[in-house]
C-alpha cells in the first residue's frame, strides 16, 4: 500500500514509524514530515492544509491512503478534496471535523446523542458571560469556541481571569467544572462503526505537579493500570457510538479517529472534549504498544467496511513519552538552538526519540523549530521500567534552555 502522512510533528513521526513497520506498506511518504521521518519515509515540502497541493501530490504518488495528522488540514477541507478525487483519506471532512473545530457544535452533537458531558452555555456578550460564571461557580471553565489547538481553555478559581479570557475570545463556551482523572480514548471510525485503541493519559500543564500554563501536552503513558475494568466498553457504548450515529444521521459520517477526552468524575464518565485527530503526545505511546499492522486498519476506515468487533492487539507492558520543550514554551518558544545527544538517547534499551519540532539548519545541524521539540519514548514490562528508559534517554539530550516534566506517569507507576 502506498501511504501519505500529512503533518510534521511527533504524532506524525509516530504514525510514520508504525506504518513503516507494517509489511503491507510498500511506499511511505510524509508531507512535510520532519528530520525524524526522513530516514523512514520520503518527505515532501508542502503545506498540508492546502487541499489542491495535497490532492496533486497524493495523485502523483498514486497514494492508496492519506493519513491526516493535525486538525488544520481537516478544517481547510483536505479530506473533502481527497474524497472528490477518489483518494482514500483517513480523516473526517470539514463538517464532521467541526466536532473539534467548534465547541458549541460538539455540545450540540452530545446533547442530541445523549452523551454525558459538562453542562455548558454558549456566551457571546459580557452579560451572558457574567450570568454563566454565576450559574456554574468556581472553578471557572471558559473555552474559546474556535479552534485553538487545545490552548483556548482557561480553568481558574479567579473570576476576573475567567471574564478576561471570555472577553478576549468573542464566542465562548462556559461550563461546569469536571473533577476527576482524565483519559484520552481514540476510536477509529469508518462512518458507521468504531474500534477503540488503548486508553492513555496526557499531562497538559507545563510543569511538574500540574503547575503552570496549559500546553498541547507534556507527556503521556499507556496503558492505564488504574482504569476501571469495562471503561473502554462503556465509553464506546455511551460516548463514541452515539456520537458516530448522530453524525451519520446528520449526513456527515465521521471517518477517521474520534478522540474522546474524558473525565472520570464521581458522577461517572463525562466528555471534556472531542478532537477530530490523534492526540499528541498520547498517540506516541498508544502506537508504541500497537501490535496489529496499522495501515489496513486505517484504510478500512477510509474506504468503509471496518469490522466493529475487531479489536487490535497490543504488546504486553507499557510506554511513557516525555516531551522536551523549547525554552519559553508555551508562551514564546525559542527556535534555532542546536539539539545534541540523540544517538546516545536512541541507544538506551527500550527508548527512542521522535521528532516533534525540529529542522536541519543550513549547516545540517539539527535545531529546535517548535514549542514541543522532541518526544522521548520509553517502553518496558511496566510503567516504572518504561519511565526509567524514557528518563535515561532524556538525560542524554541537550538543548539550551529546554524543559521537561519529571513526573510523567510517576503516580501511576507507583512512584
Ligand atoms: P479542552 O481543550 O476542552 O480539552 O480543555 C483543555 C483542558 O482543560 C482539559 O484537558 C482539561 O484539563 C481542562 N478542562 C476542560 N474542560 C474542563 C472542565 N469542564 N472541567 C475541568 N477541566 C476542564
Ligand atoms: N494531547 C492533547 C491534544 O492532542 O489535544
């Protein structure tokens, strides 16, 4: 199978790595890819959110599957354009992707499908905002209605901060605070049916102990030893399948990965958010554990005919990923600093480094080129071993000013 992966981050490096080890993949291309995908795929310089350019490249490569990594191409209609060209695309069309692109749309789907989520109000004026803040009380949860790469959300005890965030956004969703551990569950969907992957946990705050600003994610691990038995079946039955059914009923069948961000509250499972793409960096650990070849699974979604009873196979043990972030991430990440020690890191047994925000400079040096620069993945028979491998590899990497959390999977590993 000839496969094209769109995107340039750690998630896309992980996707390319999983596709590379699938024997059915005969040609692997990335657009634009990154220095980490270069040894395993052919990289093509291209804006992945430009539908015309993507269709032209996919046609020229005679791609039998295009896998869309980030959300921006989805919202720009890349899947729609590939569909019109008859090229199988793993990723929802623009309307279905609105489940991520608009929090208000997601709430509407959840309401219609009876999916458990936080009570919420859509607010457009200051008066509506003040009323909603009164109604729900502290801690306040204020979300930009538009696409903000997971960064448009403020959760705060400080009412003035909540109101100020609302004022800076325009249309916002203000909602009930959900108390409890968070789980990311990815389901592969073909428009009708859905197949779950392994649940994972993400660490959204920048610093140890959950301190500091919200980020795209500073680390992740899977599986979740503490997850209640039956969690995946419950979420498939009460969240994923009802959402997929509702989208199909609205003539916007959902094809791709539906990412359910969940809170396990004392009152039961609640959806925090839906995303229309693989989570980053959770994908890095989930795909590390995947034993089933990935390409045919994604292609079955893209062309229809996914067997809803199919369950992927998983390697025993656990995986942990630690994000190495650039100086000043997330506010204003420093770019251009040289990264060293990757070879030594890749020599740590059970560990390897995925590129998330890197590039080669004019001299061929590997330099930081994004907020989240590297994802160091460690695996082992249990979370403690996976953590040890990941952090040993992290310790061998140098990047001026960089920072990472030291507590990824610490509690879950019994540490
Ligand atoms: P979102 O972009 O909706 O995932 O929000 C980003 C992060 O904000 C989530 O992962 C949660 O940590 C937090 N968050 C969002 N909504 C809520 C909520 N209703 N209650 C508590 N925390 C929330
Ligand atoms: N890891 C969170 C996200 O991908 O939005």
